[in-house]
């Protein structure tokens, strides 16, 4: 019998596996795919904070700013001293997994979870490994298996209320400007979210996120801006951008995307997933020390991660909801451009901007331009 079974070998699952294993816990980690890090379903943009937790050589580029393009064809340029890292996501996942395996984790690939259940004495997972049906028991079961989490569904957790669909390609187009991400908003570029082009060395990652519609039409509109390019690879996937009311249960926890612990404004989930894993370790360790695996005891997990990033995610989700209302209102978006395209506002964005904690810059802008509140709340 294991101490903990973790479904999923993305960054959150592998980082938790690493923390548990290096501290003496017996961990079984199950990854449904035949290779760690594949398929890639991520743009690969993270803050330097991530590399304080993970030793990885997956960096491919550094960017220091963004060009945000509005429906009128104009753009604002945001620049900051802090660098944002563009990385190879599959290599990053492998590096985190290697940390876990090196610490003693029993990590299995091509091992797909089929079902899970818990009782007062243990949790049990049914999985298929290399075509063979197997069972394993543990004190705690952890779902770190993404937006379509099998653990979440098997243990009757609620489903995420809002999921963004994404479509992204690796394009042969080479951006001359390797220091800035391009962001595209407006009715031609997305519905409910935004499009992007990320400079990644000799290739460019071009993609779009949408809400309740098919992404491909909007992707084609964005891709037209990069003529003479060839698509080298395609990836797509769902992003839950609202965290669940409960991310814990009897002998079970949910991490990262499985719990909706994702940045609502950007859809980024690596940093938030690692933060959830760090706090999951603390809660699991406390649970074993007390020999208490009840829902009441594991509730501390949610208290811990919410104390660290809950307020930010809650505020960001409200901002995202308001933006979603006007995301196809080109007239309103152009008014916002005219309102914020001032030296004072751009300087404030540059000084306060933070990829992991954007709420403070939004509040600062609203304080100086209160009519923006009217745009977001009432659409005019």
C-alpha cells in the first residue's frame, strides 16, 4: 500500500510527488500518456518565480514586454524590467518529473486511471498500465490530471464552471521582435478571451482562447497576420479558469487545472499549479502526522493555497468575467484604448505589472480612470 497516489505527471503532480518522496513518503504517480510532457497544451510563458521551485534547462527565450492590439489596429506597448520566460513545456515537465523520480517516486507512464474510490480506511485507484488492468491503494488520492480530471469525476467533485478552449500552433514565422509578446483582442480575434503570438526563437507560437465557441475560426483570423508561415505543429486543450468551491474531500485532494487553480486572465497554470502542490504537501504531511485523512482535516489544504493566492485568483476571475462581456464589443474596446493610451497609465502598468499577480495594476488603472468601471460593468 502506498501513502499517496497521484494521477497526472504535469508540473503540479510531479512537484507534489517530489516533495512527498524526498520527505520519505511512498508515492505512486500515474501518467496516462506514453511520454511525460506530451502532448503539449501550453504556451510556455512563466515568471522567473517558477524556476525557484524547479531546476530546469527548458528556457528558450526571455521577453520583457507585450504589444496589445485593439480592434482599431492600434496597440499599446507594455514594458517591464522583470523578464518573462518562454520555455519548452515538454522539457520542463520532464525536468519536474525527474526531480520526483530521483527522490524515489514510483512514476508510471502509459498508466491511465479508470476509476477511483475512497472509504474510511483507504483510497483505491483502478488503472490500465501497458494494457493491463491494475489496482493500487493509498492513504490519500490526488487528482493532478488536468481539466478533464478522472479523479475529480470519479470522486464526485463539482466540475469547473468556466472552461476556455484553446488552439495553438508552432509556426515557422520568425518574429524580428523577440522581446515582446503580441496580444490580440476584439471580435475578429476571440470571443471571451484573446489571441497571442509568442516569440520562441526561430518559431512563433500563435494561438487563441475562446469561450463557448469553436476556436479555429478566430485562429485563422490571427494567423493571417503572419503570412508566409508554415504550421509545424498543432496543440489544443481546455483551460478551467475558475477554481472549485471545494478542492479537498475524504482522503483526496485536487491540484492545478483539475481544481481550476489557474490564472483567469491569462490561462496560465504552471505557477498556480506548483503553489497548489506546495500547499498540498503541507496539508498531506499534517494529515499523516495526525493519522487523520478526513475531509475536515484535509480542508486545511484549501485554507493554505487560498491564503497564498486565493484573493488574487478571485479578483482576477471577476475582472475576466467583466472583460468577457465586452470582448466582442469593438467600439467599447477602442474606447478603452483611448482611455488608457496615456503616458501616465502606461508608466503605471510598466511599474506594477506582474504576470502572476495582475490585480494590483488593474486596480491602480481603475482608480485613475474610473470611467473604465462603467465600460466593464455596463458595457458603455
